[in-house]
């Protein structure tokens, strides 16, 4: 019941995600997909993306600075100064992977994360 200009940032983000998912893509590009979402909606979205990847075999390329979001990925590429710095694969639980990501980030100066789900 609102025009796009009347929507909040989170509402716009959820609408954009719905538009992307309605077409049942085989590849989904996600640039900071949880950036404008509260923690509950962010968790719901990340669970949805994980389900799409596992059940429908949708490949997801996600760029994020958020270690929690990155912990949902099956492969992480750390990019520093425009170059691939290191690659990380999950081992153990999502919480353990999150801790692993935080440890890597502690070793590096603030760098963007590019998460890749295949």
C-alpha cells in the first residue's frame, strides 16, 4: 500500500530480495544482502539463502563485511588491496566457522569478504 519512496530501507531490501527470488534463479548475486535488515530478518534471509543453495542448488555469490553472514557460506575468499589474500572453507559448526572467520579477520587489517556458495 506504499510507493517505493515511502518504504524504509529494510522494506526496500526485503522487496528487492523477493523480486530476485521469484524468478527462481540458478545464480544469485547478493551485495551486502543483510545490510538494511534487523537481526531477525537477517537470520531469516540467510537461512532462506542456505536452503536455496542446499535444496534447489542455487549458486550464491555474496559480498559482505559481516562475519555472521559469511559464516553461512561454503567458501570464503578474503580480498585485500584488490587481490585474493586467502581462502577459507567451513569446518565444524556454523558457530565454529564464525569464530574461525573472526580469527582470520584478527590477523588482517579490515578487509572485504566475498562469500561464495556453490
